[in-house]
C-alpha cells in the first residue's frame, strides 16, 4: 500500500486545488481511511481551511474545520487499525 501513497497524495493535492469540494472531500476521507498513518490529511485539511474557509477565528469554528475532522478520523483509526488484519 505504500507504493500508492505518493500518487494518492499528489492526486488529493491537485484535487484540492482544481476540483470542487464534492470530489476532494471524499478523496481525502478515503486517503485517511485506506493509507496507514496518513498524516498528510491534517495538512490537507489546513490547506482546505486556508484556501476556502470563511474569515473568522472563533473557537466554535474549529468544529467546522477540515483539519479538525481529519485529525479526529486519524486518531480514531489508530486503535481500529491495530485490530484489523490484512492477509497477503
């Protein structure tokens, strides 16, 4: 699965820059779920927030940020991945 990490990272980055949100959000979500420890998802969430978020720096807006949800999904997937077994 590591050989797909770099192409998927580049694909998600280009999707964030050039495609609508209904394409890059599922791609980012799939990358976080499929790739082990896809920490780039947090940075992509920050990129999405930087490029497309409305202005305002309130504590309540962190709940609506993509970086927050990417971090939350990554943290939730760590114990799940330990329990999953993959067979070659």
